C-alpha cells in the first residue's frame, strides 16, 4: 500500500508516539500517512515537524477524527487536508477538550461507586493530548485493578458498562460542515455494512456535504467489499481508508496490507485540488 489515512497516536487514544508511528510507516514502505487523533491536532503537528526536521521520505497529511451523533446514532467523521490554523475549527477543538475532561471526571465518579478509586490528576499523567477512556484504562492497570487495557474495557469501560457516559460528540452535520469549510475533505470512517439503514444514513450525509467514505478499514472488516464500493459510486463519494491503528487491537497494524494504493490516494488528491 501507498497511504494510510487513519492512524492514532498517544496524543489521543493510541499508545505510540508520532515518532514511533512514523518509524513503523517507513518500515512498512508507506509514503503518505494521516494522523487522525480524536479532537486534537497536536500529534499530527508533531509528526510534521519530525519529518521536516529529519527530511524523511514520507508525507504527513493533516487530519482529525470527530465522533458524531445524528438522531441518536453514532458516526465517526475523518477530516483530511484541513487547515489547523482556522479559528473556527480550533474553537470546536477547545470546546471538545473541555467536555472530554468533564466526561472523564464523570467516569471516575461512576467507578468510585464500584469501589474503584482513581484520581483525575493521575489519569492526566497518561494523556499527552485528548484525554479519554484508554487513559483511565492505563491507570486501572497502574493501580492493579486489571492486567491490561483490553481487560479494563471489558470489565469497566465498555459502552454498555458506563450507563451512557461517553466522550463528547459533535452533531454530524456540524462536523461535516466545519471540515468542508476549512478546506478539508470530510470522510465517513469505517461504515457499518451490517446496518440496514446505512444507505439512508449515507444519503442524508451526502446532502449534508459528506465528500468521502472509507472502503478499507481492517479493524471493522472493510476490505473493499462490493457493497461499500457500490455505495461510494452511488453517492459519488471519494474512496479513502486506513488501518485505524491504535496499537492495542490485535492484528491491526501499520503495514503494507492496510490502507490505500497509490492510485487511490492520488484520486483523493485530485478531488482536493478540484474543490480548492
């Protein structure tokens, strides 16, 4: 593969630093990657500084991922080629960060009722940027409540165990609009092919301004299936994809087998130039 346009670092809920991500990408022979951390740009910016300073033969595409909701259904939207200096998107990022802090404090209180005692400042030590449930997981490991992060989610942090407590979500249309308005490409991440209403959801998103869709996302079983290709063609959505690498999901790696071909990547780039 040529490009991986969906990667997370330890600036959000991944466990590897931008430098480690870059090293893995280079070893895998990738030429373009996008660090798409949740609600934060810092990991991507650091990666760009590393590649520039060291004159590395790999390009970092600006990116971010927003968790969104629409009519009580959750979707994830990737923004590629966005302007990190835009004041509007930065104000949204700041608001999301503040809401993340509140959600973590709410989870701490929820766990306290189960006789799990954690301190916010201890959890904060694990977070370089966007604080989230993986950082609570790390502190649960640190305090000896669990052996690893996967066990932390299975026992304490999965959605069905938190009684509706979640990290903040943007309204779907707002996320799509702000990405488009700052010159980016809005992409539906890892669409759920088992969702019987997926066609209608994508139709509505297209009307909102959605520009692309992931056709490759091994963590969610997307491998260019006929259904996903047909959806992209029906709604004239640019095809994107990536590993959705976090570092702790078994079998999901930054590798030559995950991501986009050179031809697929340059179709995205052509779409970007046409719409500039």
